[in-house]
C-alpha cells in the first residue's frame, strides 16, 4: 500500500543521520554554492511534496543550497521569456513541452545524457526526438519524464449510446457525442476538446491533424501543412465543434477539461490521468465512471497522439551553477524508482518510492532503465527490466482504481505517443509554432466561421512557413526544398 509521505518526515530522517538511498553525493560541491530551480505546480500535488523534499535532501547531501519555485503551467513560457530577456533568473527551468525555441539560450546537455544513459540505458525515442536537434547536434533539453495522453470518458454516458468501451475512432467520437447531446442535455459539452490557446488544445488539434494524415512538417523539416489530409482534419474539427462541442472550448485553459469532466459537464476529454486522480483525491462519485481509451484512430488508420506533457529541463547559459544542476538531474533519474527513504544498518530500504509513484503514475520515465531493480547493473539489461515495470503497475493500479486494471490502456502508451514535431524532430520552428498556438487558432477560426477551412489552413501554413524560414536562416532548422 502506498504510504503517506511528507517533507517533514523526509527531512526528519535525513537529520537523524541515516544515509539516503540513491542520494549519496556525486561530488562534493564548494560550500555556499546554490541551485535555483523553477518548475510547475504539478497536477498531482503529492509529486511536488516529494520533489521539494528530495531537492532539499540532495542539496544537504551535496553542500548545495537548493531553492525550488513553482508557478502555474500557463506562466512557464512567459516567465522563461522574461528570464531570457533579463539574462538572469533561475539556473534550471522546467517546461511541459519541448522548449526547442529556447535552444539559442541554453547549454548543450549531451554530457548529462551520456552520464544517465551509461547507467540506465537509452532514453525512449519520444524523449530523444523532443530534446535533440539533429541539425545543430545539440541536446537543448533534458527529459526525465513524459505523460501519456489517452482519451478520458464517462462510461455510463457512452454505454447508454451504444459504445460501452468508449469511442475508438473520430467517427465514433462524433456520432457518440451527438447521441449524448440528444439523450443527456445536462452534459453541456458532450466532447471536450479545446480549440483555445492552451497546451491541451495544442495536443488535441495535433492528434486530429496527424490521424487524418496531415502534419506541419515532414521528416526532413519541410513545411507541408497545406494538404488535402490537413483540410480533411480541419473540416472534421468544424463538424465536431458544431455538432458535439460548445463555444466554451474556445476559451478553455488547461484545467478546464479536467474540471468539466469531473463536474459531468463533458463526457470525453483528451488528457492525462490527472482529472481522474483529482476525482479520486476529492472522493467524487464520478471517479468510478471515468475510464480510458487509446487516442482516436483516423480515417487513414493512423492512431497517434502527442504526449500530454513532455517533462523537459533546460540549463540557461547564464546559470551560475550548471555542474550542480547536471548532478541534480542525474540523481533525480536515479530516484525514479528506488526508495528515497533511508538505508538501515541491515541494508533494508524503508520509506517512499521515487518519482513515478509519487506522481501516482502520472510521470512515465524517459529512461525506462531508471525503474529497474538496483541489483541490475548492465545498462541494456536495466532498460529491458525497467520497461516491464510500468505495464505491471497499470494492470493493477496501486492507487485504488475500480476496477484495478482501469489504467491498463497506458501500458502501450509508447506505441501511440509521439513528439510535437511528428514526423520530424521538435525543432525551434516547431517550438515557436507550438508556443504561439498556430494550430488551435486555425481550428478555432474555422469552427467559428471567421475563415473557411481552406482559408484558415492557408493562413496557418503561411505562418508556419514564415517561422521555419526565420529559423533556417539562423542555422537551427534544415529543409525548405520540399516546402509546399
């Protein structure tokens, strides 16, 4: 059973003089060094309790004064822009999506990646495609986790309209949404996909685009958005909006779909498990009615979705203590699974498991080997052993799901999760397009008849092409010969 854990109990044990499992110093830093970390306020609060206590314990073990600041997820990019403009702020900065647009301002973290892979084996391709720029040969970020993006649905509503296992493709989503609107008028937004300037809308519109066969770029970084496949995705989105959604989704923030699902105001969202964990934590009866499906399959047979969160860290070029930052993250990965409790004289580890369990299975490891038992030391063997851990956990949720295998759909998350630059890398142009919400704007303008779908697509394509040209001129992106 998952044991309650607090910052006080963690630090109390540390103060008692016991050794920290997995927290032994990588090196001894000079007295008086500091490490300033900025991260988000996690959707699963227990993770922040663990992370903050872990950071303090690591700092004490390494003679580093560690400060952790948390801000809202919506404030991350604006705050990052402010720190870059001032060329001062935190040493390290966390992002929810690949921060490729900040590549000119950050250190290359290849040495950190090499260190972690030498111990735990390779990162998943999803993480590599989200943090490595093949044009500049630079790891512009370090990823310790990713978060799958399944469909969350209310089983009672979908069962009542003939889909007891939820929708499996976009046509079923539309038809089921229309039926739920007719049968359950209290469900104000039958299908809760955002068309607003928020991160969840970025993910949902990309899934719609990709599964219809379209994309912003091809694998060679050519801009190919303006295509018949993309137009088909956009026309579908307009129909879904008008027949099974609501104007409310045009102004949603990243918490809105969670809140709507837990209030029974929508029957389907494309999201992580955070809404469900919130319902469990607040003992809402609707928790037992929330179930999960893989992302929608498109008319082309493609089934793929962006990761919901790509947990990535950058170290600014103006960071005062980059070495301590790198050591901190190497140790963080070491504690993704191992007990961050305390080694007793008998060698028995007590206390709390690491990052995955304290996120209540929200954080999936970018380095699967980090979940392997400590007795497995070969990196390749660690990667293989660690990859088997998550499927076991989601088959029998240790946090009280009813039924226990409710999260089983997540065991195949890597098979249907991809990076925001799919089918190419998450380059700086893709990062800027993501941060400026080009795709959600395109869908919103079509859905509200500001532009026809063809006009909205042409406008978005022109925006993307302009952004790509700018980054190509700076030497961060290739392609261009195959631009449409």
